[in-house]
């Protein structure tokens, strides 16, 4: 791997930027590996990286249907926070935030992690009560979160309209350690670092079947690039998890929905933080390129189309224009959709499955990006040791049978 | 926005409807008799089909009635809509894109 540094940048700059090598190889798939990861998004690539770096499993491959960074990793609104209500969730998401804080150094790749603060607005008495409950629960769990008055919220984000507004801002919950990162850099950084440790990253390779031996355990996959054998398979396929897992006869408590986002034309730095409003449903931040990155909601119905209804995005924009009237004259440049896999309790599943050798990391719903390093880290542990890491032990498939839900869906009207 | 053919009212915009999830999920007749896994399957497990999906819709801002639909989840085209109690039309012709 060609290490990145200020000196390397200077040296290449003086020689016309020639001599940069590709970030990762494109090897043809081998006939067999020690483990396979299905899905080359952040969670899958990260799992491969941690398998290689922490568990010394280097004869492994990541199979990606499209190209690296082309799925939900490159489609989300890049928000990172860990202010979840329940102990299990707070521990898992805060594990991710702590990994985020060192990720650029660990990967030698600038993921542009910026802890600019995530402010969640309360517009009703119920919002205010729920958010204060979150603030207290988070602080007990060692997760920073604080309650702001409307004046303090306005001071933290001066563009915020707290006056003439249909749903007045009654206060806000602020997680200062929250923020954003550059999403596709996360995928590229993990891919490059995993590749340097010997992991094969195989793009344009769609899994079409899962092979199992006489005892029922997995023995490999059928792909559009031939059969690949492996005794351990980890599936991190986001919205298409149901499709992949059915190949092994496993049906999951998942439904796949389109989730949309959009960006404005780029403008100079105007927006200092991340603002989320669950009640009138919008969230917004500004990328380093200057585009305002705006998240909308999911469509009402399940779909695999990677596009959603226009009324969903226009609803989000109405909320943005109400909260930030100065953005009313901005034009939107692009909008797109991604397919997210939603569980009944809005918490993920990171677990072994009833099929020996088959592991699944799914159900991140509308909020998987923030968890990428933590999710990948505990998923790698689960695959390597055939047992869950203490942090993902509660996030089993069996919790739905046993009534052990981690019900973030009911915890608040929180965008996940 | 989808245009949905309510079997009672005809074609109306999606905003008049509420999605009701997968159709033909039968509640166990004797909940006390089924295993925890069977009950969890009834509550939570869904086909999440990539392809033609049988699903419920309710014409909330119209006649107020539930009905079923076959929709291709790879294109969002409706193949057919039909009334509750009717079997799904088997030979629903594909809609040209």
C-alpha cells in the first residue's frame, strides 16, 4: 500500500501528480477462501478489514454486486451520533463513535470525520419530554447529550428559525461528539486498508446462490463469476439481505423500503452543524463541497427500486424551508434513493444464523452509516470466533421469538 | 407518486391510501396453541419479496376500505388490485414499462 502523508502529497505534487497507484487490486476470485463477506459496503468492507487486522484471517474476499461505494454507503446523509435510548443501542453506537474518532489515522485515509455536533429539535411538549429522557439516559450510559433552550439552540445554529414557524422550536438535544464523515471515503478507506492486508475485493460479482453441505453448513456461494468455496460467510447486504438469505432458506423479520436524500447546489460555508427534526421530518448538514445534504423519509411501501415518491422529498424540503427560510431560494442538484432493510424494533441484527457458518449483519434500517466501524468490528468478531462480541450479543435473530426487543422504534419518534 | 386502482373507487393518487403491509398473513386461529417461533413468524417474519408482492392497502381518504394488490417491487408497477377475500389473480399480466 502506498501510504498517504503530507510529504507524499508534496512529492507527488512536485512531479505532476504522477505515480499514484490504484487504491486496491482487482483480483479474479479464487476457488476457495477461509471466509467470504457478501456486500462491499462500509459494513462489509470494515468487517473484512477487522477480520484481517484483528483476527488474522487474511485469506478472505469481499463480494460486491456493483462497485465499491455504489450502494447505501454512498447514498446516505453521513450523519454520525450515538444518542440512542436503550443501554444495548447506546453501547453499540457509542462503540462506533469511539472508532470513528481514530478511523482516519487507523486507516491512513482521511474519512473527514467532523464532530460538528448533532442537534435534534423538539417542537412539541412530547418531543421535549422524550428528548430530556434521552439526555438523562445517555448521560447515565456515558454518552454525551445535553438539553438546549430555544435561545441556546439558536446560538448553536444561528440560521435556525425559532420565531415565525408553524411548529415552534421548544428546545433541542445536542450531542457535541456527533457529526458527519465523508461516506464514500469510508468505503474506499476500508477497501484500501483491507486490500493491503491481503483481502481480495471482488467487484461486479453478484451472489446468486448459497451452497450447503450434507450437514446443512455453508460451503460456498454461486456467483456471476463462478463458484467460490468458503466455510464461513458473512452477509452484509443491506436492503437485499432478504434476497440473499432466502438462498440459504432463512427468512428474516425485515422489510425493504426506499429512503431518499438530496443535495442542493453548492454554496459557501453557512451551516455549522447537523440539525434533525423528527416531528416535521427533515435533517440537514453541509458537506465540505458546500452542498446542503438533506435527508427525507422512507416511502410508505416496500420496494427495491432505489427511487421514491417525489412527495416524500418535497415534504422534507417544506420542513427545511420552514426551519431555515434563507434556503428557500436554493435549488436542488440531485436526489436519489437507497433501499434500507427495516426490522420491527428498528434495531439491527448482527448474529449467527440457524445455518452453521452463515452470519448476518442487517436491519440497520435508515441509520446504518453512523454505526459502520462499530458494526464491522463486532461482526468480524462474530465471524472469527463463531460467537457474538458482548456488544452485539443482544442483537440476535432470536430476540423476536423471545420477546427481547430493543425497541428503539417505540422509544421515541426518532429518525433511525 | 403511485396511481392506485382502488377496486371500489377506481384510480386515485397514492396520498389517498395507507399501506397495510404484506397480504394473506393469517393470524393463528389458536394463539395459545402455537409455539413462540410460530407466533414470532406471524408477528414479524415477512416475505420482503423482490418481484411481485401481494400487499394490503387501505383507501383511507376515499371509501375507507381495505383491499389487496399485486405490485412488482422492482418497478413499483401494480399488476392487479382485488378485494379482500378474493384469491390473488394468478394470471395478472405484466404491465409494460
